[in-house]
C-alpha cells in the first residue's frame, strides 16, 4: 500500500494486509497520536488495510497556536487574596 506521511513529508510503500495499529507500529508512530485516512474515510486502529489502499497518516494536533501557548505560560499565577479578606 502507498502511505503518505507528513512531518517530514514523504511517501512509503508498505506491504499489506495489516491492521492500522500494526502499520503505525511498523512506522514507529504512536497509535494514539496519529489519524489514519483511507481514501476519504478516517479509519480505526483495528481496520484492515490492503496493498491496493491509498493511506494518509496525519499527526493529531491540539491546542492553540504556539504564540498563544507561550503567552499563557508566561502569565503570572493569581495573587492569593485570602489573607486580605476579613
């Protein structure tokens, strides 16, 4: 099967049949950290893939952009006001 990967972008040939999770392990990719697309369909880790399949593997990305993440990390924690309240 032809497998298109990103980060870094490349295409590899992998012999099937095999399950999605077996493919990811063979490519040294973490199953929970990647999405696998067969044609136009997102597939689960237990789905079988065959030599004729066209596969795309994308990393799972979450959160905001890097600038937002860094800005939040630089924010100071709130001041404890409990000692000033009576």
